[in-house]
C-alpha cells in the first residue's frame, strides 16, 4: 500500500463526503451523471498505486514561478506549497483561503498597506534543509522583478509592492535581494509585505504559485523547471526535459500534519506530454489513463459519443468551469485599430458556431459580455452586438465595414492553439462566419505551451505576424472582477512576453477604473465598477465573447476522491487517488 500519512486535507475531504471505511471504495459504484460537480465521488483514504496524467501539448512550465495556465497552478501543488491556498472541498466553500506554508491568514495594518505572514516552523525541502522566509522572498523577486524576470505568469507583486527601484535578482553581483525592501524578512519565519497602496484582494495573491519557495542557490532561471526543489509531498524522480514527460515520487521530508490540502495518496504520479486529444480520451475510457491534465474536458469526438451513452454518462461531470473562451480583438493591428472594423467583426461572427464546437449546451452558454456568471458585476443583459441569438448580424456588419473604409471586407489572421481540437473547431466556425461578411480570415496554429509567451502573448510577434484576432480562454486568477479582468484588460498589465492582455487594450477610462476599484472595500460598489469596466470593454469591441464553458469531464471507475473545485476550475488534483494500488 505504500507510504501512509494523513493531514488536515484527509479530514476535510472525508468530512465533506460523509466519511469512508478506508477500503478504497467501489471503483465509482453508485456514481451518477454530474455528481462530481457538487460532491466527492468514490471517497477513499487508500494509498498506493500510480496516478497517470496526459496532456495534448507540452506542459507550459513545471516552474511554479513561471506559469499562467490553470492546470499547472493546480498540478504544481504536488511539489510546490504556497503561502495560502484554497479549501479542499467541493462547491462555494472552495473559494475560502486557508493557510498552507503560512501558520495562519495574514495580518493587515490599519492603513491596508502592510501585510504580515508568519510561516509554520520545521517545514523542509526534499533534501532536508529548512524552508525559510527569504526563500519565498526570493521566489517572488525572480518571477516579478527586473528585465530578466520570468516571462510567464502574472506580475501582481510587481504592480502592488512598493519596490519601484528594485531591478530583480538576475544579472547582478552580490546579494540578489539587495534593495528589495518591499518584502522584509525580520526572521526566518516572518514576511512583511509593503504595498504602494491598499489592495483588499492581496491575500488571493499570496495564494498564487509564485509564493512557492525557491532556494536562491538552486535557481537556474527558466531552466529551473528541469529540477524544481520540492516543498510538497512529491519530488521529481529525474531531471525533467520538456516533451519527455514527468515522473513524481514521494518526498519523504514532507510533513503531512502541516499540510491542509494534500492527501498524497498515490505512490507515483506520471505525466505524458504531446498525446493527441482523441488518444487521451480513448485511453481514459479504456482505463489506461486517469486524468487529462489540461482539465478542459473531453474532445468533441469522445464527448459526442459518451453523452449519448446512458451507461457512460454516470462517469461524466458537466460543471460550469468559470472559463470564458473568446476572441481577443487586437486594438493595434490594422485595420482593427479602427473601432468600426472591430465592431464589424463583432456583428459578423455568429456565436452558435463557437458553442457548437464545444458540444452545444453541454459545452457552454453563449456569452455576450466579458465577466462570467458568478463573478460580482457580471451582467447577462449586456449584449451590445446582439449576440445572444447565436446568429450573425450581417447587415450591421456591412454598415460597420463601410464606416471603417472597407466595404468589401478585409484580410485578417486568427491565432489559435492548434493542439486543442475544440478551439480549432471554434476558430474554423468563426472563419466561415466572417467569410459571409466578406472578411477573409486565415488561421494560424501554434502550440499551447508557447502560445501565451511566444506568439499571441508577444506584442512584437503579434505585430510582425499581423495576428489581429487570437482565440483565447481565461479563468479568474481569484474570484472577483479584478481577479478575472485585470490581467486581460488593464493597460498596465501589457507585457513584452507572456502577455495576457492580447487585445492590447490600453483605454484610459478602463485603466482608471482598475486603479479606483482596488481602494474600494464595499462589495456592491466594487461590482458596479466591474460592470462598468465590462460595458466599456464591449464598447471598445476589444473582446468578442464566445462561450462560458461547461466542460464534460470523464472520471474512470478507479479514480478516488473526485470532485470539481471551482477555485481551480477543474478537478482538485491534490485529493485524487486510485484503487489500482498493486
């Protein structure tokens, strides 16, 4: 059965599912369609076996400080602990923050600009050395500051901390943290964060993977991903080479009693990379894989097959993920630098084709605004381009084409992640829809592991390759309007690489509202501001809403402790186990 150790996570999980006899359960017996969206399926505390993941691309990065894909944020917790994290239970309670490396939730000063976090003592890396506050300070420095900062991932610490003169740890002699006074470490177990101004959502930032500790002597910049030093229950078995897959084995230095979220049930965890999506789906059904790492659900072919199979439906969950898949309409690439041309795109695209690419109503709801339902400020009545019907408005598209000086249409390129079948199908539907309005679109496919960093997320690449449209998906960095919209719509968030504001929207009124809302404490007032930002962005035609995704997830019979966690927008990977333990 292997290593056995249960901390707070096991207690929370088994409490949430009504307890368990510890035998491993009945391999999914008694489960029903969509049960995992709201409760734990196949609860068990049995240890051992190998948990098998696969993904259709290469992993974006295994480095917690250099990633912005949700599946990596979820998966990296196997080997990287953060200051705070989300509660390991299904449903709305999952949005509650709990302490991870921290001993408790942070303390904030009266003026809201100073946040103090105290670490648990006795925490150790895989080599037995102690995890100290300076390692977390260094992790934040390497991922956020200086010209050589890691390109992927958000830059909230850079935006929020009072550290304008600090130039980062790379490319300098002496102490890499010299001058980084915005984060103080008065002792080995205390961090004090100094913000430029109050920011009520700061605890959510402290839960992001960039707070996973990194010993400075182990850092190798972007190559650190080949051997991340583990602070979690698993460690890398060997050096990782992107594309060759990853194997995790137990980290014997992990302290289960200190860990509120990780049950660490399997003995080994494996990841295969670059596996065709249809093959992943078939192997899940055949029992040869346990989890699709990307977490976005079955591809179109298998989804269509299983949702109509009464026996197979009991292994499916159909949660609303909180993801919005949309087209980022670039405001800098000609002729889309003209508002009327962007509005012509909005009217020309029938959203029904995008919805169909995701499997119809089971795959998602047609979106008419930016904010997904459930985020404060979301207003489903906002529909300036009459998109709710799913059909294009070709007459209005023609009016806008004439207004922007292209009555016969124009040429445009659409970037897409070519290894994601549903996204490719959606873009092909968009291409056909645009053609009916005389807009000639050419599809440009790129790998998903480089899309946000090197192609669509590089303003220079976008300009050079005239990527006027890019198909993209976004989930909230945390459950608020700021946590959802700031990285994709705030002009201050535009980066040279790893850019998520792919529209390159830099609207002064929108930017000012983002600056204002961080100082507002009243939730209702915040929601009003987020609704106004959404309205302004739609007026700018910088986002073409597609679908608010509902994924169709497959859970094999042998998978235990399966539930959808809204905070991670997919299954909670930290609780999973397997009944195949021999």
